[in-house]
């Protein structure tokens, strides 16, 4: 058994060691994918001896919205979720970069793939996490042959566990074909997002990202970067994006909690811009890392210290 197995998680209303948080094989969420989740990062700042959580209230607000779509009861308020999260990190003495996985799942042990009147539960655990994708070297990506699920199929707005089959299909296809990540098109043929991250382009100094009707998750990093761009007076367009706009973009990057801000070097064998990180991408990336690590006072309202 490792130290990690003994770290506390939150399960069935209590803090217990991770090794003891196990589910019955009959669990509804396991059988039907009826769960929704969040992903929150904490950044350890060695100088300040503190762990900073990025936009925790916004993450729990989105979890509650996902739960509403999936007809789940969320017994806790955002403040209570936040309190459980801080306690979990403090009890676990987390002093490194961490990724938190809160989720609500249909915990009843019954058959029938429905949403209403199925009991659900909340659980939370933490894992140590460095970079999910390389943020510095420039990613090689492809447009997926898999189409993004649409709002009337499995709503991407809901961050529903079952919907991540769609992401997994695209991600495996991309990796097995020698790329690092996939970009989805939506059912109308417009650009949607990556398998687990939102997408941005820059064309002629304008920051462009697909609108919320392009089957995207309404990403908190996406929203933060749009706010930063506004504050930096970078022109923004939030609108449907064509596939070939990807190829002629001057800059392209992914944004999300896991991926952070990671620039794209190549899409479908077309080099983006001059094949180097673009100036707008660099400025947003640098500012993003300053903020999340607790080194930018102008945006300190976006971070919560754990200690
Ligand atoms: N899209 C998808 C499909 C995701 O899984 C994620 C990661 N949560 C994102 C976008 C980015 O969202 P956020 O910035 O809130 O992490």
C-alpha cells in the first residue's frame, strides 16, 4: 500500500482513506454512465507555502448545473462543496500540484437507464498532477473522424461521464495515428473543441473561439481567457468556426483545467503560423500561469488559498 492509498477522499458523506472508497458493481452510474464530474486544479507555491485553487466556486456552480441537467439532487451548496474540498486537501496535507475530481453519480443499485428517482451521491478525491499535455513544445493534432456529441444526444454542457466515451474514441484515434490530441467537429461540421479542452485560434490579431452552441463544454479556463483578452483589449470573436480556419490561423491553442494553456504547432499536417508559439498565445499563457500559481494580484479573486 502506498501513502496515496491512505490519503483521504470524501465518500458517502465522510472522509475515509481512498483505498476504502469502493462501489458495488450494480451501481447505476457504472452500468449507464449516469454521473457528472468536475476537475479543479490546485497549484503549490513554494515561496508562499500555499496551495491555490483556481475558480473553485465556478467549478462547483457548473457541477450543480450538470446535476440539474441529469436530474440529480445536489444536497450541498457551493460553499459546502468548497468547505469539503478545503478540508480534504488540509487533511491530506497536500503540498504539491494537485487535481481534484468532484463528481455526482447515480448510486442506486437498480436497473433501468433513467434519470428521475434514482438516488445519487457526491464523492471527491485528489491526485497529484503535473502537465497533462506539453504546454511548451507545440502540439501535433488532427481533426477527428469522430463527431462531437450534440446537445440533443448527450449534452456536452453537462460534463456527463457517459459522454466521455466520445472523447475517448477521438483521443485514442489521435494517439494511435501519431498525434497528441484531437479536435472535434460538431454535427453541423463546425469546429467544436478538443477531447478534454476548449480551442482558441488567432487570426489577424483577433482571438476566436467556438460559441457555446458548437457542442462544447462551457470551460472555466475558456471563460477566464476571454476575460483576460478583454482586459488586454485583444479583439474577440465567439462564433461558429470552419474547419479550414484551423489551417490558416496564425495561432492556435487548447485551454482547460487539465491542459492548462497549450499551444498547437500543427493541425492535419498544416503548420500553424510560423510554427512557433504566437504572441497572443504567449501573453495569455504567461498570465494564466501567473494567476493560477498565485503570482498575479490583479486576478487574486479567482484563486482560493488552501492554507
Ligand atoms: N471541454 C471538455 C470536453 C473538457 O473535458 C474540459 C475539461 N474540463 C474542457 C473543455 C475545459 O473546461 P475547464 O476549463 O472548465 O476545465
